[in-house]
C-alpha cells in the first residue's frame, strides 16, 4: 500500500508570504523557507513585520482568497488521487489553508495553527508537532504504507529523507546542489513519471 505526501507552497500553490509581500509592497515578507532554514526565526520575523505595518489576519486572508493554484496543480492532484491517497503536509496554518483547499478540491492537509489576539493581529503560532512533516511520514510508514513525498524547500528535506522515496519539485538551485541524492522534477508531468513506477 502506498501514500503520496506533498508540500503545499511551491508545489501546489504559490508562496503565500511572497504574495502578501508583493500585494502590500513589504519586501521583508518575501523571505520563505527557501531562504531561511530556521522556521521559528522566520515566523517571529514575519509576525514582527506584520505588526509594524498594521496588517491583521483578515488582511492576509483576503490576499490568499485572491490567489490561484500553480498552473496545472489541480489537474496534477486529480491525476495523482486517481492513482493513490494523497496528504498535503504543510507548515502553513489552518487559518490560511481553508480557501486554498477549496481551490484544490479539498485534499487532506496536516498543518499548524496561528495565535491571533483580540485586535486580529497574529501574535504567535502553534505547531501541530515539531518537525511535523517528517513525523507524519514516519507514522504512515509505521502503518505499513510506502510513502513517496515531494517538496521544494529546506523545511521539506527531513520529510523527503524519511519517505520511502523523496523528490524535489522545482527547488532553488542551491537546495538541489546541496542534496544530489534527491531526484529533481521540473514539471508535474515529470513528477508523475517519477512516481508512477511506485504506484502501479
């Protein structure tokens, strides 16, 4: 039995924080897990910048609702779900994910939660668990699933290495160069070709 686990941002959906940065003109919000490997450092930076600029959760949710999945992502996800079960493993938050999951046909997603104060500012976040992507893959393997995973960023590497087979999807050149042991897919068609031999 097999299962495919996919990262969300950069694999199925554009980077939410980059879209927020571009919409608001706040360059400090362009940093993502492709740039900063320490997630806690990155999130504390984001929360501080949002507060400084007066941006509340509803402002971010409006931007997310105006976004669309990466070109070809819904079709790729549909083709993959015809072959096997799929779980999206993301470091995003339930407060961000709902409109995104609607656009993608409501796949299962494991993610985190935001802490929001009475004024609507993001004041913190709660991880479902530390290194949740890796631990989800390990738990599925403990249930005797062969798990195949795809992601694009530093925060996906432990998940990819814990999987039966992990693939990088359109990663920055730096990450691909640092991890030559991981195959790199440049398109959804190529990723499906990589996965198909394991899903037959």
